């Protein structure tokens, strides 16, 4: 029996996912493939490498650094989340990501990105986190807050803009069981957007503007689809039982703890049901 895992994004809401995944590590939950997007990709690699607590630890430690994330970085580099310090210095020198363990786990790990020229999602299989850090960075590169990320001749931004919860791609991989970790409660729906900002700043990329403007509709349709699959017993969903009071680019470490602990407790509360689902 093969088990797939889908990880939604959401900026610092992703620390909820980090808590869920650490509960999975504690309980010995194993999966055979992961499809992630945005923060789900950035934090999800730590589950594969078995580095419990790492996502919470480095965010709390370095969030106060002026070259980690914030206005200073945005004004100086065009990226709110600093490229060189946050994506390279932290995981390679300061709080080292265990690349050896990631590769040894041999778990296919896909990061979703949005090709801004086609407007379509692409799902890149990450073989080496350090060598493909630009793909992970692209998956979470928010419009306006980030420069366009170029990788292998293509231009990318946040994968969540074209496929907020890549459950259909995960289903296409043929897993027998599928776990979906969301970062919004069951009653959350996005409000429609006029897309004016996208039209103004990305007019050179009409396909991107179209898909980004339609994102709320696409997101809501996907949520309804997941609820239907959940009711049919075809997927198992872990989601916040209450709204996570944290900003996408939150800088308050107390909020980090709240989001993480909520994920940890929600996963622990549903662990028995999850184990029964996987045993069926």
C-alpha cells in the first residue's frame, strides 16, 4: 500500500504544518511521496530529513535578524524574504539541513511552482534541496513581495497561485491512500479578487494574470473537492480546528509557537483516526 501526502502553503501559517509533521514523526507515520506547495515545501523537507523541530527553531531564532525577512530586505533586494541569508546561509551554515538524510529517505518530493509565462502549475521533483533551492524559493515567491525566480530558462512565482492545494496531481500519482494537510479551517473560503494589482504589475504575462486573478475561485473549488473526497473516505485531512491568528509574513515568534502547537495538538488528536485510515 502506498501513501501520499499533500502539503498546503500559506506563509507562516505553514508552521501549523510543521507541527503536524512533527507529530507524524513522533508517531512513526511513513509516506511514499509528497506533493507540496509554498511553505508546505519549505517546511515539508524537514519531515523527509527527520529533523523534528527545525522549522520552528530557525524561524524563531532568525526572525529578528534584519536580513532574514522584512522591509529592509525588500528595499535592498526586491525580496521580502532574503534570498542569500534565509535560503542559503541558514540551511547551509547556521541551522544545517540534513541533505544526506533527505536523499537516503528516498521519498519522491514535489514542489509546485507557477510558470508565469504559461500561467500553469509545474510540479518539480526535488532530488537535492541545496542544488534545487531556487525551485523551493520559487514555490513560495509571493507576487510583489518577491522578484520573479528564473530556473532552467523559465520564470516562476508562488505555486499556490495556480494550484493552491495540489491534491489532483497527487491523486494522479496513484497512491492507495492520501493524507492532506491544510492550513485553513473547514469553513474558510477566499473572497473574489479584481486582479487589478496583477494586471498592473504583471501585464507582460497575461496568462499569469488570468490564473492569479482566478485563484480564489480555484481555491474554493479545490476545498469543496477535498471535502467530498474526505466524506467518501478517499483522503484523510488534517486541518486547523480553529483559525490560525498569524500573518503570512508574521514576525512575532509567539505566534509561531501558537501555530506550531496547534498543528501538533490537532495531529495528535486525530492520530488514532489517521492510523485506522491507513490500516484499512
